[in-house]
């Protein structure tokens, strides 16, 4: 046989593979969308990440501890209930879309395909950006709230100590009622600054600047009144506010780093005791702040604490200031999630490939696409080869990117199906369960099988043909379209040189 007929047979076979692969892709995408495979797999991967799965740890501590699984599930639910993640779950609205979803869910419940992983929700986002995950995780774990609670308590203690030390320094002059009133106003001013910081009106750095300004005004008044102890107050101010511009030292002392907070939670150290003291001061058991802090102390599973603590140490080693510490930590959490998401994507692709093989075999049997029979028919029917090649050439030319022949654009199933239908109408392509095609397919050496052995061989050959077609369909439409385009370009180039 010459080379040209062999190439035509290959092109015809690839055209059939491409057509069936496109159909399989459409079916699999429809099933994945209806059953929300991507969203379910993503949530399961996040639950495994937060539960300390063997692929999720960065600290090398893989095994889960008792209760970690339950706490991971609770944390995952809180994360998905957060506004950041919930806003990513956008379903189609309208009467038709809503009615279709409800009807499909009822059908899934009847056949046992309901997806309980979404809990009270009917769906979930199929893609979560790293920044959204980090923001939702840290807010759900109440890390910023813990940092602010500790810093507020330290700032309150700082202003109280400053007021007490100031009063002690001026103790010899407290017999003067005017000086007593001045100190009372100073202490009230410190309490007002603390209240503003607690309400979030000003941040810690501005609050420290306001405290410093209040001390400066007090010193100016005392210097104008020639109070002897003012020099000792100046020394106290200079010792307390060594860095008057940036308050770097005070910020480092009053604002805990994420590493300090996480280390305190993990090992029940000073930070943990400070938060416990704040909780004890909130005597109302139904106080939302108290409930939130109690949850924060026991919410994170231990493997997540270990991982976040290591990430916080990395962030602190790169941060140049206290303010940058949390930003760097958030970037580390984003990278942690991104790496886990890449691994989860690989698992999803492997699972999808298994579904593709199963779906390809089902589609091959349903369409009776027997590779061996197709090759046999193409090798014997010159008109069929030429017709199929013409349609294949048109598909490749339609799907090629303009000016970029090496980067083909995959055609849609609807476009290829029209060419496939035309080929089926004008030719006798050996696909389908038509009685004439089936009689031709189930032949032994171009005749009907005469005995049981020949019948068994024909059935085995047909089953193997379906299997080969199913595996070919699982390779995916992009693979076959790219391969078909390369062969068509080589063939057309040969024709041009010959002419």
C-alpha cells in the first residue's frame, strides 16, 4: 500500500476520534457542572489542608490528632460562611435557572447523588483565589482579633502605668489643688485616648503620638509653673518614647506579632494568659466579644497551628517593621494555600482522567465506534477516505488561529458535529448500530462466522475495538485536534511541493 492511502486512513481515524472526544468533553463538562465536582473537590481539599493531611503540612508533622478532623470541618464551614468566600459563590438567578436547580437537586436526592459536603448550602465556589482564602482563614480563626485584643490590653496597661508613674513623680506637689486637677485631666486624657483606640477611631501608632503630645503639654505647663519635679518627668518621657517619630520600640512592645500570638496559642504562653485575663474580665457569658475570644483560643486544629506558626516565623524574618509583619504573614498563607491547591488540581485531573476513560468506553459502545472496523472500512473504501479527509481538512482550517498555525484553536462540538453529520449523510462511515453496518462489522474474513470460535473471535475483536476507541476518546479533543492539524499540514505541504 502506498503512503498516501495510509495517511488518509490515519486522518479519517483521527477525525472520528476528535469528534467523539469533543462530544465526551461536552458530556463530562455538563456532568461536572451539574454535580459540582470542582467545588466539592476544592472544599474537600481545603478540609484536608486544615485537618493536617499528609500533603498539607509545612512543618513535617503529618499525623492527625484526636478531634482535629472535627475542628477542621468546623473551621472549613466557618471559612465558607465568611463573606469573602460566600461572595464568590454566584449562582444564576431567575425563575428558569432556580427551577432547574431545584428540580435537578430533587432528582439527585431520589437517586442518591445528593452532595452533603456543602452543608446547609446548595453550592459552593469552584475557584477561590489565594488572597481570598488567606483573608477568610485569618478572619475566621480570629487572628486579627486576637492581635488587637492583646495590643489593646497592653496599651491600656501602658497608659495606666504612665499615669501612675507621673503621679508618683509629682507626689511632693500634690498638695496644690491646681496641680491635682491638672493630673486628673491628664489621666482622663489618657483614658480618652484608650477609648478612641478601643473603638477603632485611631490606630496604635497615632494613639501613641497622642499620648506623647499629652505628656509634652503637661511638661510645658509644669515648666511654666516652675515645678521642680518636671525634670524627672522629662526623663521619664525620654525613656518611654525613645523613638519619638516612628514609635518603633513601643510598637514592637505593644503590638504582638503573628508569631507571638500563634506561639502563645500553641504552647499556652503569655499571649494565651493575656487573652484569658480579658475573657475573665468580661463577666457576661453571653457577651459576643467573650464568646469570640473563647472560640479563637480553641478553634484552630493543632496541625494548622503548627503550620501557621512556621509560616509566621518565615514572615517575621522578612518583615522590616511590626506593621509589615501581618502583611508578610498573609502572603505566606496565600503561598501555603496555593501549593496545596496545585496538588489538589493534580488529584482532580487524575480523577477526571479516570472518568474520561469510563465515559469514553461508554460512548464508544453507545456509538458502536470500533477502531478496527473503522480502519478496515477506510482501507477498503477510497470514496469514504476522500470524503472524510475533506471534512477533516475543513475542520482544521476552521479551527486554526489566524496567522499562528502552531497555536490551533479547538473548534466547538456543534461545528464539528455538522461536518460529522454531513460525512455520515454522504458516506457510510462505520459508526452506529445500523443493521447493515452491524452485519458488515460482525464478519469474519469478509464472510459470516461459521462456527462458535469465529463468533467469539469477532466479539472479542469488537470489544477490543471499543476499548481502543474509548481510550482514544479519553486522550481528549485538544490532543487529537493538534495531532490532526500537524498531519494535515504535512500532507498539504507535500501536495504543494508536488504541484
